């Protein structure tokens, strides 16, 4: 057999592609990384980084309004300079760009190509005008915003995560379609920056994939801050460039429209059509437990294009398996593990979850126990006057084995890591309770929950005997 040009050709320079090529280069493989647009992918350029930078500016604006509740007076009115906010967002992207740059990855030993890729065969990829041979191909092409075919949408210059950051003015009124994580995050942020925001969600609650109690807290807070939330509402058509008609006949005027209705895998335009690969119902590539496409065992997929979770950290997680399985099979291969994939919605308060929800366990016939610890019991939350929220953990039966968790707090994403770590290393609530937590910290709420669980599961018969023992000793 003729020698191949590469051990691995990775298509897509987002999180999945970057980590795959990084690991491949570190272990001495010859790897090519192809990105036709911008290194860093959606996360750096249009997703995680800019949105969290915007949320921080919005949080600062909100803090000035709440200052008086903490005994602090601010002389004069605080003002939001929307264009300076966006300048800061773009500056932060620039600051992080070197982490994902061609220069960095070239220095790590990756052959980087800024060009279009086209898969010619399972062992050939055309990059620009030249065709290269490779032992393995990794598809890491990500996903794009899902834009439904609404009647009259062609009249509207709508925003989505791809073009939101190109705004040149502050919207006077923003209609946000979608009450999932992206919609809730951006609706709250824009409202805090002085925009009149209406959030439309067709379901009866926000954050439908999360604990119902969490969705209610976010709904309450958005309304309290001034967001106009319309549940069980759908857009029927756009009657003009600035007006939407809902299915109930009501209409709403807006200056800008933001569509946040999920994302679809990028699978077109680089040769997959000719390979006739299999797809899941949601449009992602069908892969086996080793992240190999079902038709070709040397073509792998990871990140948003493969699913089942569209998170940057999941893409990075999958990338390790792709790099190892592609480069070391058949001598070594490992099935991807999705047991402890955390997720965070960066609203205020944040909503962070890991593992399974009760309805999933009921479907599987698993015996479980749900334990709550309210933040109003946490001293740090009381000190910061941020007592609305909770820690919820689902355990297997009356054991301390953690099957799932949800946290609602100002720093839920940080608090969740301890629980995720415990799950990942097969440690339970007893381990968390036996860990010294510094006082006063938010993470003490995790220990507090472990204490509530311990009290719920204490052996009553043993306790009664101990009472007798202590009575005797008195």
C-alpha cells in the first residue's frame, strides 16, 4: 500500500477540530487541520465567548441598579454605551484568538489550511486545488442556527448567533424567538442593557429541558427585570419588516428580531452527499460508540455535527476519543462516555445540570430519591442577598450514588463541578459531606444538600437503639 500524506485530516477548526488535531500532533501523528473561515469556530467568534462577554457587561449594568439595595448610592444616572459594550466583546474575542490561531497550531506540529475541504473518498480530501491522502478523516464541521421557514420572514433582516455581533446600533425593541438557553441568556442581557425585549416561547415554560422549578425561577426573574415573556405563543407570520402576528391573532411591533430556536448540523458542501453516510433524525451524523461513522470505520465525527449534545466541552470531550480511536485502533480503542456531561445556562441566576432527570429514570424503571437544599439556608447566599435558588440531587434508591443534579444560583456552573467530579469518579454524597468546604462559600450548599440527604436516609431503628445507649450512659 502506498504511504498516505497524513495520519489524520480534520475538517473544521472549532473546538472539536482543534482538540482532535492537538492531541494527534502531541502523540506524533502527521495531521492536517482545514478551516475555511475563522479558527476557533462558533464558540470563539459567535457563541460562547461573545455571549458571555455581553452577559458580563449586562450584569454590571444591572448591578448599578441594585446597588441601593446594598446600601450603596451611585451619584447620577448610570448609562449604557451600547457600542462600547460591543467593542469590549470584540476586544475579548481578539484576546482569546491566539489560543486558537493558525500560528499556535502550526507551532504544535499541525499542518493548518485556510481553505475549503472536499472529501473525495474515504482516504482522500481535496484542500483547495490539491488532493491529499489520509488514513483517517475527522468531520468536525459544527452546526449553524436553525431558521424555520416562517411566512413573511424574507421581509425581515433577522438576527441569529451568526450575525448578532455585527450590530452597529442598540435595538430599541427586540423580539426574541425561543425560550431555551440562548434565548433566555440574550433576552436578559439585552434587557439589562436598556433594550425593550419580548421573549416568545411556544411551550408552557422556559428552559424546557431543565428542572421545572428552575424554569419557573428564570421566568420570574425575567419578568421582574422587565422582559415581556409570552409563553404558549407562536409566530404565525411576519406581516412587515417590523411586525409579527401570533397564532392567537395578536401582533407585536419590533425594531429587531433575534431567532434562537436551536442549531442544525453542518453536513453539506464538502462531499458527504457522495459518501452516502447515515444521519440521525435531527440531521446529525450517525456514529457508533467509538465515534466512527456507521458506513466508514476510518471516518470519524465529533462536536455539534455528531451530537448528541451541542456544547463546546462535549466537543472537546469527544475529540480525545476520536484522536485515540482513529490513531491507535485496532490496538486500542475506547467507547465515548456521556455519563457526566454538564451543561450551564448563563442567565442570572445560572442553571447548571448534569446526569439524568427524574422522568428519564422513571422511563428506565430506576428507583431514585430526589433531595433539595434551598439557597436561603446557605450563609454565603444570605450574605450576598441572593437566596433564590437551590441544589437538587437525584440519588439511586437510598444510596448516596448520584444519578443527576441541578443547581440554580449566581455561580451554579462553578458549583456543579464538584458534583460532576464526584459522579465521574464514582463518589457519592457521603464523599461530598466528608469534604471540608471553606466558610462561607457557595459550594457549602453542596455539602448542605448532602446533610439533608443523610438526615432523610438515616437508619431509624439504629437511631432508636442509640437513644437507649445514650440514656443508659446518662
